[in-house]
C-alpha cells in the first residue's frame, strides 16, 4: 500500500479536480462531472438522480480499490438506488462519534430524517476543530464546501451518522487482494488542473 501521506495528497488532487475546486465547481454538463457520474445524470433523469454518492465511489476506484462496496459500472456494474447504502451500511463503515477526527478521503454520510431519505455523502478534504472542508456532488454538479460544526457531528440540520474511513477501505482491499495501483492516467490530469487553476494566494 501507498504511504498514508501520499494517499491523502492523491485524495486532495483527485477531489479538487473532480469538484472544480479552483474554477467555480463542475456543473452537470461538465465533461469531468459526467465522467465521475458515468453519464447517469442527464435528462430526463436529472430531476430524480442523486449524484452525491458517485464522488466517493469514483475516488475509491481511482485510488485502486476494487472492493465490492464500490458501486460503479466500470467495476462490477452499477446498482440503482444503492449508491448511498453501499457506503453507509458496509461492514467497513462505523457509527460516527462526537470526538471523531476525519482525514482526507474519509467518507461521511449525513441525514436528519428517521427514514434517511435526506441522506447525503461528503468526502473529507480537511478537518480542523469545528471546520470541515469537503468535496460534494449533488450540489447540483460538484463543488468543494466549507462547513462549521457548532455542535458535534451537526452539519446544518443534518447529523453525521456514518463514517467510512479511507484507510480502513484500502487496508481491507489489500487484505482481500482487491487493491490495484492508483489510476495513473487520471492523476496527472488532476495534478495539471490544480497547477493551472490553484489560487496563488
């Protein structure tokens, strides 16, 4: 497995690219967004399709994981309606705790309704005290968002309920002989995007 620091840097690069971090995000017609969502978020399905889970599944696949929890057409096929649940209720996910500290690439699932119909998936970029920087799809499109948690685990009116830690997913993938090399085709593109668009300030 890669060194944790290198892995986290890849996360920052890939999510920054996928979410258009330094170029006002990615709209639903952006070719990068369409690649991440595998072309699913298009008319006439746009009003009903939720892409929030696609970013997390795309990231795990790009980092080399071939774990069965990944829901992508390019992997083992895409299962409709399973994007969030395969993350939230994987055997690898944990119940969130008030004292959790999140690392780049950790996947958070938030909701407020008892039936979880308002669930949303976020990928962590930074976590510092009360501030959480995340990559998110379903904005609509993709964007990097900054959240202030004035109460533990509370983001707006929704609470962090589940955490899928990147380190655990990659370790489980390696143990099951389901960890490939990272996607060294997409990574240079992501790195070139950041060099071109990163705010010099």
